[in-house]
């Protein structure tokens, strides 16, 4: 099961549990950044474990950090009036997503495809969603095992938003990755997540 928001060359795809999930002993969701807030309720409700990569409950934190973040979202939305401005904005944004690693390490993204009005409107919708996220999704199962993976050099998710996520999920396991940015381009993320999933499965079986 994979999801694709598609701002560029890829076709949109909504994640859904397939037939193989019906007989699965455990169902695990891995969500990056805004991904948690884009998951359909039916997917979340049937999830046994969730890995949150560089994620958040509320993207706009309270106080001064929140004012700065909200202003940045407003500016990004204003730049989507035409393709040229949108490309310039996204180019800078992707540099911050990758930092402190170079942006050329990023996989293909929105800059690799057309930024026509349809794709720019999808971006506007998600910027609005970012601005209005106030907490965890209502359908997040409270019994699910959760792993939070934090990028300590994240230039996208503010430290206050990261702290809020930990506070809202006090039972979650937390992995902090020093020297790693929002895109998680370093730090052996895949290996550490797989290790956590295997450990969790082993504990679940033992019970």
C-alpha cells in the first residue's frame, strides 16, 4: 500500500489496505511529514503500528514561531499564481527540505513534472491543510504502537511542533537523528525503522 499526492509527473494515488492486509497479523503505516494528515480514516482505524517520519500534529506552533510559519505558508501560497513563480518557490523549498544534505540527493519530485493549474491547486490545498492542522487525526488508533523519527536539523517542522507531537504521544518510541534534515537523507532511516518494526512484531508475538 502506497500513497502518492502527485504535484508533478506522478499520478495521484490514495493509500488503501489491499486484500493481503485482510489476513495480515499486523498492519504498519509509515507516514512522512504531512502524510499522517492525508491518510484516509479507514486506513488509520485499521492500523496496528505507525511510524511518523519528520511529522507533526499541528504544523503551525503557537507563539512567535507560529507567526513566522504562518507567514511563510501565506507567501508560498501567493507564489502559486503562475508556473515560473511556483518553480522558484519550490526550488528554494526543496533546498530546505534536503538541508543540511544537498538537494540533488532528493528523489524525483514536483519540480520534475508540470506545474500547471491543477498541480498548483493541489499544492494550495495542502498549504491550507498545513495551516489548519490543529492536532492528531481523530481516527488515529490510541492502541497503536508508534515510532516518532525526528530530524534534528529539520528546517521545515519547527522544534515547537516536534515537541508538541512528543507530548501528545507520550507512549511513543522516539529516534532522534542528529545532522539530518526534513527529507531524512542520512542517518540510516530505513534500517532503524525496519529494526523497530521487527522488534515490535517480536514483542507482539511474544504476548
